C-alpha cells in the first residue's frame, strides 16, 4: 500500500478507471463523471481522486461532492486484486480530509446493502448508519444505506 500515490482524477484517466475499477460502466460515462469531478474541483465543490501504482496504473477511485447539507463520498471503487489492502481506506481518509479543508461539517457515504464488505469498512471507519433508500444502481431498485460522520470540531473520526 505504501507504494501507491494519490492524485486528482483527470478525464484522460477514464479508460484506466473503467478497466480496473468501474468495469460495469461504459468508458464514455466514466469520462463524463471525471469531467464533472474536474469542474467541481475547479469550483472548490468536490474532487475525484485516484490511487495509482508506481507504474502509473490506476487501482482505485473515489469522488467527493460538497452539497449544502454536507459532503458526500460516492463512486468509490477499488480494482479487485487490490481490495482488502487498504486502498479504499486510504481513499476515504484523503476524501474526508478534503471535506474538512472545504469546511464541511458532516460527510456521508452510500452503500448497496448487498455489499457487506463495504458496509463493514464504513462502519469500521466510524460512519454511523442512517437512512435507507430504494435506488436503481443499474440492476433495478435495491436498498441503499447512507452512513454519516460528523466532521465538526476538527476531530479525527478515523481509527
């Protein structure tokens, strides 16, 4: 894990992110997502972040968006061979730091309830269970839980 670098995502990362992390999405949709991330970053309203191997290969992606009610982490994805090695934790940690720098008081992250590994990770990192919505994530409506964390008072909720 220590050999990974983290940097802002760019639209030209679309093919690598699609091939390694967001394999269920067409590359053009990933490119559009990255363009929105880039625009949000320019406006200080968010950030797309990638985890990159020393050879330049992308192994993780996450997005932060700043909303009036707080910040949201979304589209978090780690390449299958890199799961369980701390990449997701490191991406979340960095996105939380960015949210604090943007003066967000709270942050949330959503997870399909069928994704128990991600749910365990978010709970371990200090996110508290919140509302459950029925959302269509591509395979029809399913329950999605939003977990939240207070960022007020500058305390570090991670570990």
